[in-house]
């Protein structure tokens, strides 16, 4: 099976990328605020930061797929990961 290689599909102006990136940036402010208020919950704050920023990273990674087929596989994987986070 031969796959047609396309130009990288990263679209930094897409609404999905803009929202994911914006959310990743906005999550840093509460992280810093909570960390200054009470360091006893630092592991929880770090998890908030990691979860909040991973969405943008996953979207960026998925959009940089070399083919549309791999792009869809990456987005399916992204959705499964997010579902796991929502459950647990």
C-alpha cells in the first residue's frame, strides 16, 4: 500500500489550533497563582498545567501529520486520550 505524502498539514490559523493554543497559554496564569497561594497542592497544580497544555501540543502534533490518513489517526488518538482524562 503506497501512501501519498502531502505537505505538512499544520494550520496555525485554524480555529482548533488557535483555541487549543490559547487555552494552553491561559492555564499558566491560574497555575502560577495557585502555586503562590498554597504549595501543599503542588502535584495537583502541576497536573492542571500538564493537562491544560497537552491539548495544544496534541493538536499541533496531529496537524503536522504527513498524510490525511495519519492526521485522522492522530486525532482519533487525541480524542481517546481526552476521554480517558475526563473519566479518570
